[in-house]
C-alpha cells in the first residue's frame, strides 16, 4: 500500500518502468483453411512473343490415287482443206495388151422369100429313058417357118429389176406362122418343132446388165448372158423344141434399174427364129 501524503491531492512518485513486453507465448495450432474466395477478374493479355524459327520440312506424303478421267472435249472444227498438190509426171506408156479372142460366128441370116413360080413350059417330046444316075447327097432340111426382126432406131429401154422386153419393129421378115404383137416384143410361133433361135443386142455404152430369151413366160437359162463386168455387146444362140403357139421375147434384165440405149442406124437388137424340123 502506498503512503498517503498528509496533504490532499499530493501524488506519490512514479515507480520504475517494467519490461516492455512479456515473453512470447507458445504458437497455438494452425486453424483450418478457410473456403476459397471468388476468382478474381482475368488480367490483361501479355504482349505477343517473338516468332520462333521455321521448323524443318517434313517428309513428302504418299501420292494420292489418280482421279477419274474427265469427259471427252467437244470435237474441234474441221481444218481448212490443204492446197492441191502439183500434178505428177505422166506415166510411161504401158505395153500393148494381148490380142483378144476371136468372136463367135454370127447368127445365120434370115431365109429369103421364095421366088415367084415361073410359067409352065410346053411339054417336050418324050425322050428315051436314060440310065439311072447315082443318088445325090441329101440336101439341107429347109422349112417354110422362119422369122427375123430388128430394132434399128436407137430405142431407149427402161430396164426394170424383173427385166424389160426389147421392141423389134424394124426389118421384119416373118413366115405366115410367126406373128408379132402390137408392141413388137412378143413373137408367137404357131408350128411345133425344133428351132434354132439367135439374138444380138448392142448398146451405146457398156452396161452392167444381162440379156435372155423368155419362152412361154419362162426365162431361158441357156440363152442367158449375165456378165460380171459392164459390156455393150450381147449375143447368143440356142436350139429348143417348141410346142405349137409358143411365145418368144428378147429381154434385158438387171439388179439395179436403169436405162439402156440401143445403137441406131444398125442392128441395135435383132432376133432370128428358124425351124429345123
């Protein structure tokens, strides 16, 4: 206890100052970590760094598959025609060709018209009977049936695929039993027998056509000429047995329709009919 002064309001002297701090106490245990606070705002982007050096080139990758072929382009326009080349030199003259074979013999001429029988002479006196002479040779078997007709006027014949008849209106010499129709294309033989029939056809230019006789409406094969190359001369002769009232026509035929022009001023076409027996 302090000593009080005898005087009121007299303060006692201050005591000595104690040490500034007491000794540090022992650190207590760490408390539990508090909950995370909210994330703060993103800071501003830093400056872009300098570009690094270019890396080494990588290996070349495998070649890809070939693509599909595209559609063909349109055909270009035709080029201009080139200039005509110079004419080549004339070739050497070829050797003379071999002489052609001799043509076949022409058809027999038409039988002449019988002459007028002369007047009977006066009967002479009967002479003595002479000795019998040797038997003479047998003469040709001539008959009265014969005919000839021709075309000498240069007719144009339109030749159809099935064949076309040739008119023969000129130089006709026909025995009474051979007659011609109005067109002079069909000749009718009234007498039956064995006949020799021949014909000629001559055109102004070579044609790839054929000729034949049509007998009683049937094409005669033996009389047919059907060349494989163009020609302008046709001729043939056959022997055939005909019944009475047979018909005969001279015909041109072809595989491609066309026109044949007969030679004029001569035998452009002719037909001869002779009965042999």
